[in-house]
């Protein structure tokens, strides 16, 4: 049941008595892997994002110093994946369903006495939702520290292993994800079916609009790719995946340690209402 998570770090293997008597619960780090069940081209299985989030967290927890109290929660395999729903097999929740599920998860954990929760998201289509949930949970419970994090955002070496074009445009089922899956679940990767496809008809270099980034346009995968691949998986190797996994796991060890010692900035009360004309956010 624990998959890649070390059994002694798997939250559901605890009893309610162990949780009730757990010392210093306000600094215990709970980590929620979140993925998706969505198409990843003809060569990868639907479970890629959930598998990567779970495996990277599991490898990090396995390396974590024993004195750091941290537990992995069961992976949420379904996510908001409607950008892929033109491709058979994709299963998507609505944004309201996913947000409600995470809010109720947070309520339950807070009620049990925990005060530190991190979302370990493996799907690029839902970071904004997790950021809104994290802020809403913290607004509702002012002493609840909630971290909406992306599995690939920790310091890691992945970019140094990719071509310049792949590093810029390879956002789905390309070299990095395929290499990592060759390391994690090699029997589920069909390299003989791998094809490269980059987005077509993107704004030219004179435009400030981009597919991803600060000034994006809305898109579904079908707008950009016939195969469902956005990138080039052909150069992927298990050896490259092993290096990526090692680097990501080490980055997450640092993040978990930082969360454990994190203190929420103390709230302050303005002495007078802010001047709205000078306020940016």
C-alpha cells in the first residue's frame, strides 16, 4: 500500500493512538503527493505524474535524517487534467472538486493537531489551484503552515541533461519525464512507440506572449500536439533518469528539513488602513 514511501514514514500505517500521543505535532511535516491520471503520449502510461510525485517523495523520505518527523500521505492520483481530455484514458476532476478535497484534507489534519502540510504536486496543470487552497487553509487557520510545491521546482540537475530546445519546450512526456520513468517503472515504458513533437504555431519572437511563463495564453494539449507529446523522449535513458531521481530526492530532503524548522511570520495589525492607490497586491 505504501508504494515508494518507506513504511515507517507512511502516515496511514500509524494508529490513532500513536497520532494522539505524537510529541511536538505542530512541527511534524505531512507531505501529500498529488498527481494525475492523464495521457503522456503513446510511449508512457497514464500514471506518470502520480508516479513521479510519489517516488521522488519516497526516495527523499528514505534519505531524511531519522530525527526529522515527516510522513507521506497516500497519493492523490486524480487531478485537474482537462487540458488532456481529448485523449482517451485521461481522468479529470473539476477545479472545484480538487480544491474541495484538499480543503477537507487540510481540515482533517488540522483537527488532529498537525500544523505543517506540504502539497507535492507532480502535474503541471494544477499549481495555481494548490496555491489558492494553501492560502485559503492558512487564512482559515492562521497557525496552519501550508506549502503548495511542485516536485520539479527543488534545486536539481535536470536542465543540464537536456538540449536547449528540450529545456525550453519539452514540458510533457519528453526527455526528463521519460528518463525518470525508465528509472522508476521501466516495464511500463514503450520506447519503441516514442516520438518527438514540439508545439506548432506558437507566437513568433516578436511577441511577448508565451505558451508558459509570465504572459501565457490558454491552451489544451490538442492545440499543440497530435500525439500528446510536447517534447522529445527519444534521447531518454535509464541512466539519465537515475541521475534526475537522485538530484530531485536530495533537493526534497533539503525542502523537508526547511519546512520542519519553518516558522510562519507573525501576523501584524496595520496602525491605519493601507493607501489603496499605493498597494500592488
